[in-house]
């Protein structure tokens, strides 16, 4: 059964329409909406919806751009609609607004769920987002428009006759052109430096930075200096521990170890090459290094480095004339080549080799310098021609045929399509890696100014992108991996219960078997005290922990032990009941229940049929200790034969045993008669021969019947070929309480055979949910547990596994430490402010605007994908909310 759609359109605070109108809308949407939501929008208003069965699949960056392009350009360019969602009445969309909350992830949202009231109530469509490398905002505008049905919009047909046709779309050529420039032609402008996070005088975050004695301008003959720094992790983030400077001839002018002012948490030896022993005798401070650099550098010096912004921020140094080699040899979508790769391919120079412990900053500074010198001397066109295949992985040198220009190298980018179609676009942010020539970019110094600027200039834009960066600025002062580890730890605590006392011979397998009836168990840890055994049980889903407390607390085991099940008692759990109540009221969970304790074996037993068409329940013929009960077992030979066939045996078994037993009883009587004293020898022999023939004939018939029964028992029976539960099974079973719109079963892990014993059931109306929760639920004569859904459909698990990287003797701060608690309070405050600003921005949007809020997540330094979250909603004409709060 194809799962039905779950519409994501905001509720109106108005009375429901008439019955006729409502019925018409139900028919128009093919019955995929619940009656409660029928009054949310007018019949022809744009709406967005998704299949309930597909909500567990995270969306990707490509999926998002596919939706944005269709929403903005679909009517103009004839684009295909997105495959992962449905945007109804796209022609009625008045505009598209995208809000990017830098630094936030799905973990932040659910850890501080109570602080995000506006996101929870304004946006009824929510999907997990797979983080992508590079800057999201830059990637949106530079994304490729796929499926354009109007060739007149695609550039490049006339360019295909140019000899350099294939080079035009290369990122290096788009930035620097084809002609060779002097050195000053590759300097970053002040605007570029702001976009790329370089320290610039007067910009936020640069307070207290030292300015070099640089001249106002430089020439093509000004000297180049290679610079590289190494950092270690302290409680204030990454701080400088080593700096190297080389001149234009490659001579090392400065190579200093630096003692950071704050205690070091992690030396990052794998990358920095710094160890505790190296810094032990060092007394050089950051201030002393800044003085030395100012003394060494001439006024017209040009600093060169790879991702030089990180080095200058570590030095707390402001210098206006810089060249960044990661931006010379540029890639698409804000991605950057590693210095090691560029040095190997372009310079044939081996650096950062595996036989060394960490990086050598002098070697890296020299490599950056030589890369810049080579690029300036060779020119961008020659560099691309020489290394296009090795670096960028494809050849763009040969001009494409005229008739293939549209379909090959000449692709249409989103920013070009917006410009060509005359769409109005605005970007407002504090900083961003946007390298595109947008006509309307506004830079502000704080999130509050960004919101004010958006509301002041609010006009009918086809596309508006707003980027709030305050939270990412906060994360700069902390280790991101450690921060997310702490957030994940809080979520794990909510999915954990403690149980005991348990029998002393219990193993983790016994505990899993006991608690699996409540939900999928992630881990079990046995806790051996001096006298009694307890266990810490961690569930994949929050519902499992809730059901465990509700159903197993005070339960008596078959050993006689009465166990107590309780949640962890920690400061982070003080508002847990409020948190659960809010999750139950979440719009995504309003008509969804969670059920656990499903057993496919119970279904199989209930569906067995006998040969004669008579239904036999599995418990009619039980097997205990290898013996069949419910069948006369006076004769041991025949039960042994019956037990060799597939249980349960057929009804014919009882008939057979009745016949055999009756025959044997008759035989005993005749034997007694034959042995009586009244018969002579010949008569006895004749009677015994007759008796033997009768018995042998009966035994043969019994054996034949047993063989046929065994053959029938071993044949596959209807509905018993598989032990897996299906969506259709659950729809039929739970449909007795109301119309089931969809079923979500846990995903199967490849290579593992697991029985799926829990599921989410979505009903069409809340009344059905109440009916299920208020009445005992049995499936196939087996009792199952149910509760209101707490886990949104897009989440597969509340428990995430992160690589902390703390494997060098360091330990992360304890989650209950005062330092951690203070940081969590600050994070909660920042998220609450961001949520209020998102709410204000949403209320200011014009009616019929498609609004997207993206928590982009991130990729950790160890390669772990920290998922983000995407919110979608079409703004409807609603009365102002009474709970508006002033911005702070």
C-alpha cells in the first residue's frame, strides 16, 4: 500500500468551512489530508506536502536546490517538479525565503526543543538534512539548474564557437579571466576578505587585533612572504602555538614556538606536530610574536598562505594585502583543495608526509609561496590547461560542438537563471562565502541588524536569503566536536533507564529480551554492586524508555524478583516531563502512535490452517521438553515419529492415536484370552497368529498415516513463508480503530537479520489515536504496548555516535561540570533569541511565500556527519499572533 501524504500547511485560527466545501477539498487532495487540516488554506493556495513513508529519508543539498529552483523558476523555465516533495499550485507562490542558521544542527534543535516555540508551531514540515561541504548560501546561487525546458535561457550557444569555449565555465577562469595579470590582480579585495572571514579593521570579532604598518597600496613588484601557523586546542578554542615566515626567496625569517595564555585541552599533534614536551620550556607569548612580525615585514609586504584567514586570526593580526592560494586554485561551491594536493600536483613537492608527526609550518609556508608565484607567472588559462584533469577531474579544453552546447559544458547556474529571467534577489547576512556577483547583497554587523534590514526593505522579492551567524560565532570559542558530543550525551540520557535488582545469573541477553518488548535496545550495561545486579539500558527511541518505565516498573520476573525501572536522576532531566508533553503536542506527532512488542511469530501461529480447513491455534499443541502435549502419549513409539514432523501436528494425529490405542487395548485383551488355561496349544497358536496379523496391519496403516502427516506438516503453509511484518499487516490490524494513513517500520540494517518489533502508525484523525490509547490492544492474540509518538517521523534514532577524537589521554569535561552547565545555558539563550527572530521574520513575509529554514549541521573533523534540519512552510493569510515577543 502506498503511504498517503502528510500535508505541511499551517493551521488557521478561523472556523472550519462548510461541509460541502470541506468535502470538495478532501476529494481534491485524494483523501490524503486529515479533516483537522482542511481549513488551513484556500482551495487554490500553494501548499507543500510529502509522503509519510518517505519522511525517514534525509534530504540533501541537491534536493533543496531542486525545490528552490522549481519554486522560483518553474513557471518561467518549465522545470520539472522536485521528486521528494510536492509543491501544489506553484504558479501562486509569491516568493521564496531561505533562512540559514549557521552552526545549528538537528541535535541542537531537539536538545533545546523547548526554546524553539516558533520553529515548532510555524513550520509543520520537517526533514533531516545531510550536511554538505562548503558554504550553503554560496552553493544555492551557484547550483546547476537541471531540466530546463526553455533552451533560450541557457548561455553558451554563441560562445561555443570561441577557441577557448570549454574554459569559460571553469571556476578559475570565471574569477580571473583568461589573461595573465600582475601580482596585484590576485590580491583579495576588502570585500573578499570580509566574505572569507579574514580579520578586517572595524569588523566584529576583530577587537584587540594588532594592525601591521602596511602601506595604503602595493605594486606588482612588492615582495611576497609565505606565512603558516599551527594551533592547539584550549578552552577558548584554537590558539597559536607555532608560526613560520619565509621571504620571496624561500629563506626562513621566523620560526617560533608560542605559549598560549590558556590551558591546552588537546595538542592536535597529528596536525600541528606540537607536543607537551616541545612547549614545556617555551615562554614566548603571542604579543612578542606580533612585535617580531611587524618588525620583519616591510610596509609593502604581501602575505601569502593557504586558508590564510585562519593563520591571521590565530595571530590576531590585521594585514590588508594578502593572497590565498586556496582561492587561486579555486573549486566549485566554496570547496578548497588541500595544500598537500596542490604541492604534489603543481610543484611536484612532497609535504605533510606520513613519516612525520604533524605538519611543518616552514615547509607549508614555502609551498604556499611557490604556488602563488607559479600561478602569477603562468597565468590562469595555462594553469587550467595544464592541470585541469589532475586537479579538477575533467577536461574542458576542447570546445563542444554547436549542437551539443546546451547539453554538455554550458550549464545554467541558478544565479544566471535568476538574472536572465529578471527575478528580484536579495541576500542579507553578517558574513558568507558568496563569490557571486549578486546585485543586491547587504552586510550587517549583527543578527538584530540583519532582521531589521530585512523588515525595512521588505518588498516582493522572488528569492530572499537571510543568514544568521551569531551561533556560529559562539561556537568559535569552543571545540565543535566536543560541543556536539555533549549535546548528544544529553539526548542519550533521555533514552536511558536503570533497572534492578535482577537475578544474579542474568546476562545482557536476558536484559535485552526483557526490554525489547518496549522498543529497540541500543546498548545494555550490567552494573554489579556488592550485593545486587542492576542494568543500564539505552533505547534507540525515546518511546522505548517511556514504555519501559510505564510497563516494567514494579513488574515481577519469573524468578520472583520485583524490579524497579527509573530514569536517570540528573540536572538535565529536571524539565523532562515538560519536554515529553511538548513532543506529544508536536504537530508532526498529533495523529501518530507508537506500538511495540510486535511479534511476527504470533501472526504466523494465528494464520496456520489444518489439512481439513479447520483453524488450529498454535497453543493447541504445545511442545514442552521435546514431548507433545494435548495428544495421548501412552504409546511412546508414535509420539517420537510425530515429533519428527513440523509442529503443530494436524487434527488427524488425535484420530490416529485413538485408533492405535484402541487397537492395542483390544490386543491386550485378546492376549489375556489366548493365555487363559481353557485353550489348548494349537488354539492358542491360531489365535495368536490372527492377533499378530491384525496388529501388524494396524501398525502399517498407522505408519502410512504418520508419514503423510509429516509430509503435510513440512510443507510451507499460507502466510508462514516469512516472519517479517508488513505495512499492510499493521494497517489491517490497527484499522479497526480508524483510517490508517501510513505506517513507518524501522529501517533494516544491511547484513543484519533483525525482527522489526515496533512501528509508527499514522491515523487520519485524533479520535482514532484516543481510541487506541484508551483500550487494550491485541494483535493476533498477543498483547502489544502503545503510546503517543514522541519521535518525529524524520528521526531514525535519538542516539547518535560521534568520534570525539579524545584518544590521547585527554578526557572531555563531565556533562555535569559547572563549566558545561554554564555553556548549555548560554546555548539555550542564543537558540531562544534565534527562534524569536525567525518567528518575527516569518510573520513579516508576504502571503503565499514559501519559507525554508535550514539548520545546516556540519561534518566533524573526524568525518562524522552531524545531521541538520530543514523546515518548510507556505505562509498563509493569518491574523497576527497574540504571543508576539519583542526582539532582544
